[in-house]
């Protein structure tokens, strides 16, 4: 004899497994057997049978209860609730949201979120009838919860790319002439955009990479701060030719504000990683120095670190751990379009942090520039201790 809680949990499991198909249009009903009592159960626990009948007589869920007549011991021929049928995906999402077993981060867990996801895919397919449905399905986590404004930006960028294919190979993502769109934004939304308009290959336009010395006794080609082209910086002899007193370590920082506010650190140079651009820092001389990496505590911050480790596998993260996230949780904001999965080059502790972020009640993002300066100072002091 199933209770409402039993049914809600079963509906949740079905909804979780069929979520993507239902967002994409599957509206098939769901029928669940209620496990009618046997004659033996009626004899052993007649009150439980009465409660079961009374319970389902109240129509506690937005579904249609099917009743049958059955001989039930001393109850005689009795009307019993046999099944409950949920007509469509909206009803199923409603019941799934009532389950105490639901995972708040894996799929949209309330009818409003489900309808938002359905509305989003309708807008995407309306704007791009030839969109790759298989790819839209696989990257659903990146667009299902976007609000109307952010989804509109995705559609605008995709339209611009579709109409300017001849220009793509000679420009970078940051050159897209759409308000509010930069390299980091495009990296967050690339999967859904490419599902709409196909894979894009942007040109590798040269950019200046910003370096600064965190030690007054060390200069870079005579300067405390300098911008160098990647070609100059990637010279294997860069340290020997441009830094008279080579540093012991390099600090790569994700965000510009944090890069500017780094504390003084002995024998250290800092590089502005510029978000996902950090994965381009294939600098051969990094293997000659210790490398520290400091980025945001969010899913993309960790994946930027993972991508950077392809070129600097010995890089150690700073202030990117569960303890920091918990200590300064009150400073966190919501991450837009979290990464669907962790990068392959995270440490065990960083992988645990990624899982913690995914399990958090809301898409967690702790921007590095929000951390108190004394906490940053302490963390770097600890990081440079041999």
C-alpha cells in the first residue's frame, strides 16, 4: 500500500531519467500502481487498509486515481485505489518537486523551472529550426535555466555568427560585436551556440599578456609591469633574456581586479590569465618555476584551472578549496550556466570542491576579488612556504 511519499519518490526517479526528453517535447503520461492490499493484509492490519482507502479518496496529487472492486476478507467487496495516472509532463514535474528524495542540482526540480526549460527550447528551435537536437540535449544544463534576457543574448550571438561566417576565422571570441559578450561569456555558452549554428573556429588573434612583478627586486625587461605578445612570452629563453633575476614562482590569476590587488610576494611574477584564456598559456619555461593558480570558486573557475594544467601540470591552486568556500559562503553569488562536468586535471580536493558546488542549493560562485585582503595575504604566505 503506497503512500503519497512513495508515489512522489517513484515519480521523481522517472522524471529524473526522462527529464531531457520531456523538456524536448515528450509529454507521455505516467501510471503508477498503488499496491492494493491483499486479504491477508486486511486481516492483519485493517486500520492500515482503511487509512489507505481514505488517503487516496482525498485526491492528494494532481493525477487521476483508478479504482477497482475487490473481495477483501471481512471487508467484503471493497472499492480500492489501484493506480494513479499523471496525464502530462507538467503534472509529473509538479509531483516530482514534492519528493524528499530529489536532487536539487541535477534537473529542474519545480514546475516553473521545467516550464522555463521547455519555453527556452521552444525559443531556440523557433529561432534555429535546423538546430542539432542531439547537441542541444547533451548541453541542456547550459541553457535550461537561462532567463529570457540571457537566452536572448545566446540567440543574438548565434544569429550574428550564422550571418557572418566569413569573418569568424579572422577574429576572436572577444571581438563579437554584441553588447555584454566577451571571451568568458562565449566560453560559458559555446556548447549551446554551436548546437544552433555548428562548430566555430575562431582565429588565434594575437593578444598582449599582462605580467607584473610582486617583488621590488625583480624587473621584467626593466619594468615592474609589462604587456608582451604571446610569441615573445613563449620564447624558451624568456626568463634568461628578459628577467635579470629569475623568479622562483609564477602566480596566474583569473580576474583583472584580483591581479591588480595581489600582495607583495618574494621572488614572484604574476600573469593575468584572463579567464579561459589561461588555457592558452603554453609557456615552455613554466616548468622551470613553481606555479600557483588563483581563480574563482565556481565550476568554470575549476575547469579553467584544469585546462591550464595541460600546460603546467605542477600548478598548485590557492584559495580554491571547500574550506574557503564555506568560510566566505556569505559573499557568494549565483553562477550563470554552471559547467556540466569537471575537467580532467583537477586534484582530488578540487574534484571534491566541484562536487560540493554541484550539490549546493544554488549555483555557487565565490568571486576571488570578494575575498578579504588579509585572507588573501595569509593564503599566499602559506603557499610559498617550502
